[in-house]
C-alpha cells in the first residue's frame, strides 16, 4: 500500500477529505469494534476501465452480518454501490484498489460503549493495492499458537471488526517469528483460516477447504475459486475438516481472499509444501481468477463497471 493517504473518503452520505472521515473515540464502532464491514476489490483492465468485483455478493454478506448484530443503516444497496463508485472516481488511483465499506454503531444516548443503541453510520475508504510479488513467489506460513474464535464465542460468520483482534494476534506472532503469515486451528484442532483469508489445500489432485462450521468466514473468493475450478478444470472443491499434518503433506496450499487474491503458500512451519514452489493447480486457478476479476471470463455479471461519473463525487 502507498505510504501517502488517499485524498478522499466517504462518510454518512458524501465524499469528504480523507482527514475528515472520523468517528468519536467513544462511538461503539471505534471503542469496541462494534461494526460490520466488507472489502471490495477494484481492477483496471488494459484500457483503463475499472471493474468492481462481486459488489452485490459483498453487500449481501454485509446485510447478513448486520442482521446478526441487530443493526440497521439508512442506506440501500444501490446507494452504497453508488458511494463506492463515487469514491473510486474521486481518488482516481492508477493501480488496482481496495474499497472498505464499514457500517458502525454510534455513540448512543448514554455514551456507554456497552449500551444498546440504534444510532448507526457508514464510512467507506479506498486505498491503492498493487499486486504483491508474493502472488508469484508464495509465502511462508506457520501454525499459530492462537486458536480461532468459534460460533459460540465470537462468530466468524459475522464480518465484524472486533473479530479481527484474533487475526491480528496470529499475524503479528507470525511476523515476529520470521514468517509471512499464520494459519489458525479451531478449538477442535483442525484448520480454520489465515488472518483475513480462507485456505485451500491440494492433495492428490483434489481441492479441499474447511467447511463453514470450522470457524471460517464464508468467503466470496473461495466461492469464486470453487466455481472456476468446476467450470474450467472439472474439479470439485470439497468442504471438509483439514488436519494440521495434512498441511505438511499437501501437494499445494494457497490462501484466497479479496486482498490476498490467490496467494501460494510454499512452506508451513519451515516444511516445504510440495517442492517448495507455487504449484500447477494454484497457477491455473490464478490465471482463471485474473480473467474473472477483469471481466474476461464466463461471468461478466461478477464485474460492475465504474461509470465515467455517477454524480456527487468531491
């Protein structure tokens, strides 16, 4: 990401200068992480046309998260989509970009961060995200000492900011110990996910990912992978528990998420995955995914073009 902040953000109805996109420190969204959010990816094609990938699917998941928290906001999906477009146009990044839509609980009438409130708002930010070099070379992962939260404590199915303290603990532990990322096990001792990404394992030509009941966010990118694998490669993505040692003996492992895209894992706990380089199935799926996000595949409906101007931007 760029070290310089973008010029604009979006807050409760309009595009504002980046520094004016602020919440009060006592708001529940800031104090407790009492919010729900979605990250969308904006891709540019060779002609400079921008495409936002699977917008409605992300907004549908945002609504499911809001339902679980008894949250209502003042904006329709159409208004949120238009807000994302306005912000993309206002910032006008040359690179691919990430757009983060956050619905949050406000201060409430008593200013008690634990109190019940129906006061809500929405902020949207966008940053440039050129593709990481690790997309080609892969990353080194470790099994985290931290266990993944579960549905009976902090439900991972709800994409809320508070849940990501769990991911942050695991990721920072991995970085301190010389790895690029972490893999979290759930309370049953089987694989859950990486910080901010789902995990797919390849064994004997089969694609495997942990099920939604294993402590994972129900991923839109992993759903994209499943559909591309079936349509393009004739492979079915199996959803089943994955043991820790299966990661050690896997032929390939890759992460998938909006930010990470399809990111090869080339070692786990210093043990090489396969021959220690990104594998052929991972590479093939990366190519099909690249076509899909730029509107070149079999699912043009996944891509929403950013119009030249939608009105209301800066």
